[in-house]
């Protein structure tokens, strides 16, 4: 029986484990080894780590947390979670079952990328999602935004404001949403049907159905995210709808609507950022510990909240 099983060994999960380990609580971190930013060459906007490969940061996080003798980890996936506060059962892909008094969800979300050849190959390098994470490195260069989401126009205007004067909104994708009024901006509209993306050494090529091509330093997209089939879904945690998809509702100490279950990181916020995930992990780790010491202090979030 563990005091806490942390599901997900990325920035939020290891930060939470560190807080709990410093309280000498028995913690098991279960990590599937596929962090969301695994294809990105560097994490940006992280104080003290700006420009460092995400895997290097996570290794340091894991090493820091597992220095504490009560913190352990196992590589693998969680295939089932059931039970209630003080008697959860977490099933691993190996078939083993681990008991836990508390569960802390830090498993992130799944990205659903546009159904377009070449997107997956360039994801995280020249097909990007966040100007705050990646915009500085491509500033001043021709940029594209793929109109695959109601937020795409917002994304294009944001990029033009401080990252590039040359922004093109590509609307030639099946099912592209209507483009908002772009009067007063210098954003170009490119309506030609897109056949595929071509990853390049220093950018991304766009091949149109007629055979023409265009080159950009980077393309920004807004991926859809979902939580179907994740531990949060298995436990029945209430979710809210964000601009990219659902996220787990949490209270001020990371508590969910399920007693004894806490959540942190990308799965528990509408906007995603490494630094935010670290802060969320610290908060949820402390909240989880407080609930172990004072069971009535950290109440589950009301579903109507």
C-alpha cells in the first residue's frame, strides 16, 4: 500500500513526488515514458533551464525526487484505476496491482493533430503549437498558421503582434473553420487546398493540390486534446471544456471531484506550459499530503463548481 501513486512522470508528476518525498511519504511514480514534448529539441521559458532538452530536465527531476528513500518509480502504463479514498487499486500494464491511499493524476493529455501528411513528422520542430514556448526562435521569419481550429485566427494575430510581420493563415484544409474578420491586420490568407507538409532542415514546406509549394520558417497549429480512456476518465473526474478540449476540474490544492484524487499539469488546465505544470505539481503534491494528515481539510471539489 502506497501513500500516493502518481500517474505520469513528467514535470508535474515528479514535482509532486518531490514534495511528498520530502514529507517521507511512500510514493510510487508510474511513467509511460512518452512526455508530450518528447519531440521538441528544447524547453523554453523555464527559469534556470531555458533552452535545455526536455529529457535532460526530466532526468534531473527524477534523480532529485528518487534521492528520497520513500520515492520509487516504475516504467509502464496504468491500465485501470478503481476504488475509493484510502483503498484505491492501480492496475499496471504488467498485470500487477498497486494499492494507494491517494492518487495524483499527472498523465497529461493526448494531442490529436490535423489529418495531413507530414504534420506528425515535423511536430515539435517546425510544426509548433505555442508562441510562448517556441516563437522567439523563429521570430522575424515568415510563419504560417494552419486554420484547423476556431482559435487559429487568434493564434495568427498573436504571432503577428510580437513575433513576425509575415504571417499567413492557411485555410485550405478540409473542415477548416470560418475565418474571422482580419481587417486591420497584415495577415495573408492562403485558400489553396493543402496536399501535404514537407519537413525541411530549417522550416516547413507546404505542397498545394495544384502542385505549387510555399516555404515557412515554422507552422503553428492548435491540436485538439482529449482525456478519453485516461485514468482521469476511469475515475470519473469532472471535466470542463477548454479551447483545445477537456481538462480535469481542480480546486485550489489540486483536488478533483473524486475524494482522494488530485490532478496537476496539462490534464488539469486549459492552457499548457512547462512552468505552469511545475507549479501545479507542487500545489497538488502539498494538497495531497495535507489530505493524508488532515482528511477533512482538503475537501473534494463540488461537481457544480
